[in-house]
């Protein structure tokens, strides 16, 4: 069985999504420190597949994932997985909640649990970590009674106790992950296609032209995201998710007619659409 | 003269942008810990204006700014300021570069200086901070020889030495800040208008309909950004920047015709367009 790279360290939400949805399909899980490192490992063949977060229901797109897929690698999305983000409060075993002297987490996780922190830990200092899993590791090694905001999976990995769970302000907090590799996924009848559009120049109506090619053929777009080209402020490329498979005639026709109108059209693959829920 | 709130703590890029562009217009600068706190302070009248980052040329939109302006406050953008992001390496005075035992910064700043860190500080641990200014403060208080990646302004505030500057991988790294308040800005002939569009339902062609209202009147859009509504994954609202002032007849007409087609159209104001550069 093949190997899969994931955004680490051990105990991240990405690994949680991997273990709950795909663990029987891979016989080795390899942790990488950043999203670009996961994707480059797939590109070079160090692993056959990789799983990375691409969009969160509260925060929006994971920009580094979009940008790396658009600019740095030449990979296909093979599958998407929607996984709930349940933030837990983790401390060393036997730690009383009242004794906690500091909270540790990634700034984004801290921001998502603002209501909980204000209610229960007002005045307690909040330290930053490079990831929620790193926060759990820091807490496990600290002499002071600290608590991490981290995924439940991190409790078992770092030998911590779950003091509380579902700390997040928004109950609809789910993340969409993509599994990337080199395999073309077959047509299932309930598919999505992701593309990247680089337009010729920033002029009125460019985006309108793109949208018209799809709308005129009755093809729905489930997502459209503008991202900076990183050359000059105000210049964007577009990351678009289409409902349908590239083997569907209307999708194929729309893409065909776009090729001549764009500076570059990059196909990131067609893959089965996940049901959204939690 | 009025007071202005800014995203703090002291020594952030936001304060740098404020001091270099607007300091003569305000007689008091008030630091707030988060973007929502700055904007709420303007909303409640604790300060007359606020300045917050809204878009970075490399990272893209500052989501918390878009979401707070869209959902939580009822303010107008009075002005925009484009300010370069120059990351500097700051250490306590007399620290030799070779002796540095750790780098401290906000994870986003660290990510923007990846090339510099790999070249000069390979193997040196990178600690996370809640902001680049907090990183500078941590370094100033540490007994170990640490260095912060932070704005140059933070060096004078925390009594540190600038060991190096322009650490960022991308030379085009600039941030667009907005000054928000309650004043309507006058027509200058080189203006921008920001709006938020909440569509009736997620159906094919909604965005196309919006774009058509502008394109058919020759109005250019300088930015369009989809953001999650935070209710369910896959449901978005749109944040749009229009070239022109709401007092221009074609802009006014396009907005007028949109009102009936949208669930909600929120006007965030017309203001003079900044020249992009840096």
C-alpha cells in the first residue's frame, strides 16, 4: 500500500481527518512541517499522496495550499474530505482546571475560541505556538500547569487529559481537506472540478467572461476565490471549483472555450464531491 | 484633533503605516489587541477613527477585517493607505548574529522570511508569538540571545538593534490599510467604492448577475473576494471594490439596480484610491 504525507506534527486536525477517513488506504503516514513540504514530497515521489487543508468554513481558504497548487506543483486533487474542527482543552493528567496558569495554541485556534477563553480564562495569558499539535507538545513538557487548545487526537499522542471539548465559537466549524497525487479520479456522477485561471491582463470584464462560459452551459460554480499573483498589489488569479467532471461534455466545452481566452488554465483535477455536513 | 485606534501592540506594521502617513491628523494613538477591538472602539465612539490592515500583496485579504466590517460594525472606509512590509531582524543591543539561539515572530511573518531563515538560521528554533511586536517585546525581555522578525519601528520602541532588514522572500510585499470612521469622503475623481453583497441563495449565475450590472455600465471592479457566511461550508458573500465614487452616475445606477437583486447590499464607503507601489 502507498504512503501519504500530511501536515504535521503528529496530532494535527489534518492527521485526525486522515485517520478517520483514509487510514485503511495507506500503510505509512509521513508528517511534514508545512503545506508546501507535503505537496513537494508528493511532487518528488517521496510519498504517493498528500493530505492538506484547503478551506475552513469560518476562516475561508487556506491560502498557502491554493498558492502552492497554483504556482509550485503539478498535482491532481484526487479526493476531498470534510472534517469537523473540534477544539479541545488539553492539560497534563491530574491538572485541575482552576490551576491553569497559561493557555497555549496557534493564534488562529485561539481566535476561534475567543468566547470560551473570555468566559473561563479571562486574565490568563495566551501563548502562541506554531501549530495546535506543537501547543499540546509544549504543555506536555511544561512544569507549569498549562493547557493547550488542540485536536482531541493530540491528547493520546502527547499523553494529556481532555478537560473540555467543542470550545469553538462557531458550531459549523468544519474544514475541507484535499488528497493530492497523480491519479485521475473516475467519473462518479457527483463530481467537482478545480481549476486555476490566470487572466491576460487586469481589465474590466475578465472575470465576467470566465463566468459566462460556465453559466451559458448551465454549469454551476461552487466556489470562486481571487488570490494575489504576488507581483503587484491588485493583480489576481482565480481559483474556481466547478460542479461536474471534466469528462462531462458541458464542463469540457466550457474549459475548451476558456483556454484561448486566458493566459493560462491549469486543471487541478476532477474528483468525487464530499457531502457537506460535519 | 481626534483620536485614532490601531492594531497593536506598539510597534506593529499598522502603527508604522499610521505614523508615516497620518500622524499629523490625530493627536492620540490608541493601541488595541485585535482588529475587531479597533473597529468596535470606532463603533462605540471610544475613538473617532481606526486603522486596520485589509489586504496584503502576498497573503491576500485580512479575513478578520472583511468579516468584522461585513457582519459586526456599521462604519465607512474613509481612506486607504498602502505601506511596504519590511521585515527586520531585531536583537538586544550588542548581540552578535552568530550567537542567536532562537528566532521569535508571528507564524505569518516567519513564513514570509522562509528563504532568509533557511540561508542564515538553519537549525535555529523558531518560536511563535501573537504578533511581530509581541515578538520584539519577548526578545527585549529574554536572558537568552534571541532575535525577533518585526517592523523596524519595534526596534526603537523595545530598545533593540536592527541586525538586518528586508528579510522577506517577496520584494513586492506591501499591505493595504484602511482608515474607518463615520465620515463620508468627498468625490476626488480618483476614487474607490467598497461594498458587501449577500446573495439571495447559492444558485448558478448569482455572481454573474452582479458582475453584469457593473460591466454593462463600463464600471471596473478592482477586487472581488468570496468569504464564507460562517453558516454552512460552501455558502459565500462577496466583498467587492469598485473603481469610482458612489456619486458617479454609473456607479450609483449599478448599485441601485443591484439592491433589488440581493438579500443585502452594504455600502462600506467611497474614498480616494491610493497609488499602488510601495
